[in-house]
C-alpha cells in the first residue's frame, strides 16, 4: 500500500472510531436522583443495583423506592453497564421475565432527562438517573458509593 493511501486509511479509521465513541457516556457522566421523600443522601452500588433489578423496594434507612429508567441513549447505556452489568437488551429480557413470573411489574420508563426529573420530583420514593449536565431542580442527587 502506498504511504499516502495508508495514511488516509488510518485517518479515516480514526475518524470513525472517534465518532462512535464520542456518543458513549460513562458512569461519571450521569447523576442518580431521588424524590425528596427518600431519606438517604447516598446509595451503595449494591443498593442501586437491587433497586433497579427490583430485588429491593427500600433502602437501608427504610425509604420505599421505585426505579425510573430512560428509554435509551448514552446515559441509559452507561448506567446499566456501570451499575447493573447488563446491556439494554438483557435488561429488557430480565424485566419481561419478572413480569411473566409475577415477581414485579415493568418500571416506569421515560424519554428524556427532563421527563425523568419531573417524574422523580412528583413521585414519592422514585429514583432515577440523568446525564451529568441535566437540571436537577426539584429532586435530590444521591452520591453513589
């Protein structure tokens, strides 16, 4: 391969990789939020996982909780990968199996950060996640430990 052609291929491949990974968020790019009825100011990764996998309905302080998810996107993908260890498809399958066996119902799923914040603000016990840059007026941000 000619040197100039080889350089163009490398530049092109690098541009594609940068474009693909530019839309990927990490756990540091999101906030876990809760309704003010939730007494805790922090939550462990295990508690968070239990809440969103619907094996826990209350936190260590006794606060009743219910998970709220985003429908998709980089924030959703980062949250489920970092805290639940699942892909979106695996999480949907997991929830369907809970519903099918009568162990739980589908959690509330909303389309945008603003919708999640609004729902969490008005729903006692609600816990959700939003991108780090989202306005969280009306809800509290939980520190994940």
